[in-house]
């Protein structure tokens, strides 16, 4: 059982399935929604996903008419997105997971300006 939560902890969820695939989406909408170079997401079955606390804090935003981006209204943490034409699936925002995962398949999509092999120093924690 995978568990996750938003930044403030008011929304908590469980995923009963495994995370097999992770994409780092670099599309402009994901960049704006995350405030970052990409969004780390995984496809999950809607039937495997359950809000265990704080459903009343969930809000959605639709940048496009057929896709809901669901987030915590208290702290703004993005939780998942869901397309109207695919109610059986969600795309979980992996930064909200509390349980570690080891996906078999990982890839980048819609890559434009962000380069991982840029030669900049990489630190296991924040540098001061």
C-alpha cells in the first residue's frame, strides 16, 4: 500500500496498486502547474486510489476543458490529474508520495529547455 499527503497534511491518500511507470513531463502546462521544470507523474488506476482524509480540501482547476488538475485548497499541493474521457485512470503527482517507490520504467516527455546532463554540481541535500 502506497501512502501520500499534501504539504499541510490535510489531504491524505492511499494507492493499492504499484507504481510501474514514471514520466517527467516538461510540457508548459505541467511547468506552470508545478512551478518547476517538470512534473513527476505516474499513471494509476482510479479504482486503486482512495482519499483517506481531507476530501473537503480538494479543489480542481481546468486549464483545458477535458482535464481536471486536483490540488489541496489549503496548501496548493497538486495531488493528481484526471481526463474526462479516461475516468478509469489518474496521473498521480509523485512529489506527494510518502512511501518510497522503485519504478521499472522512467522517462522524460515534452523536453525543451531543461537539461539534466548540464555539468552543474549535484548535492544530496540543499547547499548553503
